[in-house]
């Protein structure tokens, strides 16, 4: 076990913040032409989403992130602060554009295409993290997303290891997942989807195959990860440690918007484990959080609570 998880300190969350622009078609998508639909914009970014979920659950979350010196960046930081996130160590970068994520959903709410621009996250330097090293010593856990530059990612893991603090990580995308490969043995928790798991594992992880998802999770634990979770959307998830593994089915819900569901699951599992909830129950609560988020317009359930999570399970 990397570090000893405890609820005595804040969770230090490091990574992306951006503006999500979500377009949902009102009918079958037709390639090469304009499709009628609806749009929404909301605060996003993997790290920011995780931090807000933790804050909504009553945990202290400190967010180290970077935004541009523009109206979008100022609005995102203001919203984060209003949600209860500590943004004292967030960076505002002159002459850079705040990160953004553009998603196209089909008429059933499934992701058809996604494009992100998180270049501003490259401004989170190793030097900035070293200047925040006291935060690592005070934290109950660290969360990182793979948008971070490779050198910054390495520095975050070194500082967490020195502080004896457990590290949770999100690969973020199949293209960024390999950035975590050199650090798997340092991770307490990793949460991947199937395509991200394929980027980290030697074997394919076909969709809707629980045993393959469990096998991928077991492979990640063989690489040194303490707890590995591989999500399969409507087919639930597979999880593993060195001592146990299993499959948790999804909770049926209408999909309003899939954006942020995985981040909600990760945050909820971190919250549960830091509060001494057993792993199998923590994972079920994570699935509950994902289902609630799928049925929410926005990336985070605004009234999220432990009671709401348990209500969803019953």
C-alpha cells in the first residue's frame, strides 16, 4: 500500500480545468453536414471535476491547475471557489487560452466525437509543484490527471512518495494514458475506461466483456498499482487488488449527458476509501455516483451527498 490513506487532511488535486462545450444531436447523426441539436457549456476538466465532486461530498479539496488570463478562466476559478474548492494555488497564465473540451453526442447521449485543447496545463511546472511541497505533506491523498506534462507528472509522484501520501490517477484519454506507464508501481488507485486500459495493458479489452476488464485490472495490479478499476459504461466495471477482484454492474439510468461520469466515480471511490469504507462498497458507491451524473445536465451533481449515493443503490 502506497502511503496510509487517512481523512485527516485535504485531497490535493492536480491537473486540468477547462470549459466543456457539449453538443447533443436531436436525431441520428449524419456525417459531413450540420445536424440539429442542443448545446450546453459547463465547467470541466478531469481534475476540476474530481475536486468539485470531493468538495460536494464534504471533503477539503485543493486544486492545482492552470487557466488562461481570460473571461473563461476567471469564471471557471470563481465557480470552483463557489463550489468549495480551494483555488489558492491555481495559476492564471497571461497570453494563453483557457482549456476547452468539445464533445458531440448522439441522440441517445453517447459520445460520438471529442476534441480537447488543454495546452495551458503545460504551464503547471515542476518548480510550481516544488513550491507547494508543504501541501503534499499535509494531504490525505493526491489525485493527478494525465494532462500534466511528463516532467511535472514525475515531480508530483516524487513529492507524494516522499510525503508518504497515496496517489490516485486518471489516464484521461487513450493518447495520454501511456504517460502513466512509468509510474504504475507508485499508484494507490487508477481508474480507466476500456480504451485507456488497452493503452496500458498488453492485451485488448473488448467492450462489454467483464472478465477482460477484470483481467486488465489484475494486470495493472501486477505492475504495482494497489487498486485498479476498468469501467465499461453501461456494462459496469471490473476492479482488482492483489487480493480480490470483481465486477459491479451499472445502475440503469437515462443518459442525459455522459460527460463527467467517470470523474464522479473516481472522486467517490477516493472519498469512500479515505473514510474507511471497504473497497467493494466504495466501488458500488462510485457506480452510484456515475449513474447520478449521467442523468444530470452538467458534469457534477450539485446536491451530491453520501445519503444520495446510498439512496441510488437501493
